[in-house]
């Protein structure tokens, strides 16, 4: 059976944003822990990879838009964003969840300790990124009310939203490299490469052509970049 260009694009996306993170995870030399802990690690890695993938679903990706209709891209964009955002937002709780099944520090005590450990750069980065993602998601959800409040309307909203997205990505990536158990050199290089390419696509989208309000409603869920 001959594969179409659309099928090739879907397979390539799955290979890059799901296959490669899983491959780097499998090839990592980090000692394995319980099934629950490793499942949480994999879920978090994939969620972050999917967050980075949102940059590749922007309207500046002409190749993608030549294969799929904009409403199709926006629909996939939205569903992936909602899923990834939910996982990232509950990440702090998932970190302490396994302690419920272990002896020693209780989950709530570990959670409070994590939130009050201000001498750790990695934790401060993670907390800041988490708050930014919450703001990013909330403002995206209420974008219809916010866009008219910007001086340049849609252009102003686009810069505001894109700036939040980039700042969150940088802090979250720094946090994962600083504290991530599975973000070794290979995984970190992979994420950094995706982020840089995504930033380039975003810059092209923002400054490569005059801003025009889209015919369809911008994608929500904090990743409509």
C-alpha cells in the first residue's frame, strides 16, 4: 500500500515527539525504579515533548498547512495541548504520589517541603514555570475577552501569548535539565533542539509576515502560538 504525504507526516511526528523520547529513555543509564515512578517519568517526558510539538503546529509551518486544512491542524493542536497541559500542571503532585505507597515521608509532607525549598534553583525554576503555564492556560481560555483589551488587538495578544509560551518553555526546560532524572545529555540535547527550532518557527510566524486575524478562532489551552 502506497503511503500518502499526510500519512508520512503523521508517522514522522509520532516518531519524533513520541518515539525519540522513548528511545532516549530506554537507552539511558539511569537505574530503574518502581513501575509507578517510571510510568510517571515517561508520562512527564512525553507531555513535555508534546508541549514542544505545539510550536510545530503554528501557522508558520507551511508544509503542514499544505497537507492538512487549518481547522484540522487547530483541532489536533487543541487536543494535544489540553492533554499535555493537564499532565504538566499535575506534575508536582505526581512527583510525591509514589510516597503514598512507601514508608517514610508522607506525600503531603514531601509536597510542602518541595514547595518551600527556596534554596534549590531547580525547584524555583519549576515553580515559576508551573505558575507561568497556569497563567498561559487561563489567558488562552479567556482570550476572547482579552484580545480587545490589547492596543494592537490580535497582534498584541499574539505577542503576549507567544512571550509567555517561550518564557515557560525556557524555564521548564532548564528545570528538567537541572532536576530531571532522565534528562541526560542525549535527552537534554533533543529537547533543546526541538525548542530552538520551535522558537525559530514562532519568530517566523510573528515577524515574517504582517499579522492578520485568523478566519478561525485561535487555538486554546495555552499553546495557541
